C-alpha cells in the first residue's frame, strides 16, 4: 500500500498496521470529498489485505472523531434538486455508503476505531463498523438524526443492535442525547477508555498484540462473531429514503444550516 494524503483522508501502512486518518475541518463532516476518498481507500485496502493485520481509524482534528454527515452540503443539494431527483439520489447515495462501510466491517483485518471528542451520527456509524472501539475519557457518542426527522442511514442501528443491548440502542436513537465514553464502555460499545488524548496510542498498543495472532484463526474468529446484518441494513435504506423526502427534513436541515452556534449538532 502506497501512502496517500488527500483532502479528507490520509493513510499509510507500516509494520502490518494501516492507519487511516480523517482531517476535514471543522469536525470531519462526511461529505463528497471524504466519500470519494473512501472509495479509493476501499480499493487500497483490498490490495493490502495480504500484507496487513490491523486497520486503525482515527482523527487528526482536536474537535473529535467525526460529527457525522455534511448537513450543509446535503441541504444545498436538496434545494437544488427536484423531489424525483432527491428520491433517486438518496437511495443511490445510501447504497454506495453502505458498500463502503460494509467493506470495512467485513475486512479480514482487525479494525480499531480510536475515538476522541465528538463521535456523532455518520461518524459513530463509521466507528461501529470496526471490531473494536477505544476512546479517550472526553469522547461523546450520539445519534442526533431524529432531531432532523430522520433515522441513522449508515447502518448505525443494525450494527449497534448486533453489538450491544436494546436499552442503550433505544436510548441513543429515541432521545438523541449523547453519552460519555464511560457510559459507552459500560454498555459494551467501547472496549477500553483511556486518558484524554490517549486513544490512538492505546489502539497502536493493541495492534502490536494483534499482529502476533495466527492469521487464519484471526479471520475465522472474526467471521464467527461478527456477522453483517444485511437484512436490517436494506430495511434501513428503505425507511431513510421514505423519511428523507418529508418537509420536516428540509426544515430540520435549514435550521441547522442557519444556526449561529459553532456546534449546532450538539445536544
């Protein structure tokens, strides 16, 4: 794998560990640029699977892991498109997004999300594709989509249901509130919490242990314990697409875009 430095993402392979870094100010919003580079990364990841054992996903920004989808970009597209174009476009976009995230979820490598700061919406969904989430004590996790008249659209709820208990799934989805790293640890979302600023180093330490494992056994174990919930993911696309065309969504996005708050996505 050749090192890559893009507008939204950077990656590098060293000593059988791939590090994928996000760096889109102000808070790694997932928009056109990041999605395009995720397509490039998908191809690079496939080619490098035989020479790597671990993938670490992290953020280079102080604000956190990721605030989720680029809602401003989404709002502009909606305003410039007809209802028919919006309906067709959202299904195509979701299908492509699911393919990108499923590729990380299904990778034979052990995947680790090193989280600090905000881990909201689509950013949380990206973290949930990973086998392990480690977080520093200042991390916050949230699904704020219902405040926009939507549900999470990147596989977050099916993956969260796969990994933890119904109580925390309903809490995050139906209240839209954020939870701390320690509550996420207690719920089984996070595997370990470290001091502020220490998530990436913790992930690197775990990667050093993982590299010692026998490859075939590691891959077999992952396939056994981490099935991809395809049926629920397909249902999610249908429900999200139906909701996306509702007037409440346009109004929710308009309020977000017009907000004077520096962090309008926070609860």
